[in-house]
C-alpha cells in the first residue's frame, strides 16, 4: 500500500457497527497519520466496538446530518465528493443477486428479493451513473457476501449464522439449521472484508466488485467446522425454513476483485471460524 494513503481523511459511516468498526480500527492501525471520522447514531451500532479508537465521532443519523448542508444519504455523499472528485468506497451486498445456483459475477443482472437488496441495487445504479459521468472520479462499490467475525454480537438476530450457531453449541444445544443443511453460503471472514475494503483505496478506476471467500460451503459443513473448533460433537437440529424468498446459494466470483483490487481472501472457513472462536470465547 502506498504511503501517500496516510495523508487521506477517512469518513466511516456506520463506524460503530459490525463491519464498520472492524474497518475503522484497521484504518487507524494501518494509516496512523490519517484523520478518521466515524458517523453513527448507534441505533444498531455499539460504542464498545470502537474501544481503542482515537479519531473523531459524530453521533448523528446520517440521513438527517446537516454537514455543510450537503451530507445526507448516499446521493448527498456523492454530491459532497463530486466537486473535489474525492474517492468513494461504499458497501453493497451479494443480496443484489437474488437466487443463484452458481458463482455470481458482477455483470449478472440484479434480482433483489427484499427491500434491503433493492436499496443496494439503487445505490449501485447511482454510483455507476455518477462514475460514468465523471471518468476522472473513482467510485468503488463492494458487494459483501456472508460476513462473520468479531464485534457483530450487538446486531442480535441479523448477526451471522456462525455467531448464532456457536452460541447454541456453547449452551450445549444442538445447532438449529434449515432442512436439510444442504444450503450453501459464501461465508467470508470480516478480516478479509476489511482488507478488500482498504485495497479499494488503490483501485485505478471505478467499478463494483464482489468481496467474499470465493467458496460456497454448506450449513452442514459449518456445523462440522464449529464442532471441531469448539471441541463439541453436536448433530444438527433440522427445522423448516419459514422464508418464502431465501438465497439457498451464494458464492462470489472473485476474478474482477483479484484483477482490480489485488484482493485474495486469506481465511477459508476453517481458519476464519477458528480465529473467530478464539476471539469470541478465549480472547
């Protein structure tokens, strides 16, 4: 990474949340001279996630924050950055792909199955249009796949399967998964997500890229990995899936992320879960 990056000022929206806090602390550690500002109203974030953080913090809702009368929602962030062509790196989601049976490529058409996914599709569209209108302005979108790792517990129900199943197993309960555990996910460790997000600072052009592990692993496999890491031997408790629209398969095609960002995930499921369990239960 070039040393010039340390001269940047970073604004991390949602910086007290799961991915945001991990990214904030990683930026602080890597770019010690940079000025970092977190914007978070703590509706879903947790101040404890920022333990050790040394930067500035604006405890307000981004949608209503009146900062130079320009910073409000994604469109206003773009408007704020447009005049100086400040680089934008924003979080999108694998949810934009909807149902899939093979690895998702960024050029695949969007098929959002819920409002959250639809909102991410709109963000992608706005960013793509803005970048096309200003070729000298770099805007990078990152489609995060199924992220798990430290500092997600405060999310409650939306926290990862890895977290929830581990809590059940630590409580001496059989892990509950949908019948018959053959659904597959691209489980990606948050440390890989943070690395990919930071690498976006060096992207030479605009684009939207997948960030995942590049591997689809079944729910049954996840239970096996957790058993090994926790020293348990639980069989899954299979339950009916109540969701009408459910992604039974996710997997990131990383071809473009490798080429444009130099992104290479370091944590396969076994290594990521082992590292996470150590942090969660012995750290």
